[in-house]
């Protein structure tokens, strides 16, 4: 016989500021634990670093470039065996600006 598989909610978080991202993950964990669900995480994923070279000047110093970079931090929180109250509270959760959240 196959073992009964429980429900699992995976919350993916992305943001440019790691401190804001960690505080958002902490509030999600506290909300889930407060409603009676089990939580695994937050699991940090590798930081995605995008670099952009921009020319300094179009005419005189056209061979000189400035380099800018943008870092995207990622976290995953798994909520195991959520209750209906957990799902409802996650839908009404307020996250700060700059944090992208995906719930699956």
C-alpha cells in the first residue's frame, strides 16, 4: 500500500535586499507555526549576480566602461501539513516592497 502523502505548500521568495528577505521569511514561518503547521526552512539558494557594463562616454573615452551589478537573493520555505487557517492567513499576509513571493 502506498503511504498517505500530506499536503505541502512551497513559498518562493526573491528580493534585492537580504535583510528584508530574511524578515519576510521569518514572518511567514511565524504565521504558519502559529496556525498549527510544520515548517521546513528558510532554505537559502545561491545569489544570482547580474553584471552590466556601461560605456562611460560616447566619444572621448569610448573604450572605458563602468560595471554595475544587481544581486537577487532567493529563499524557499516549505509548509508541511497546512491547515485551512494557514492557507487563509498566507493569502492575507503583507510582505514589504521589494520582495517577490510565489506560493505553490
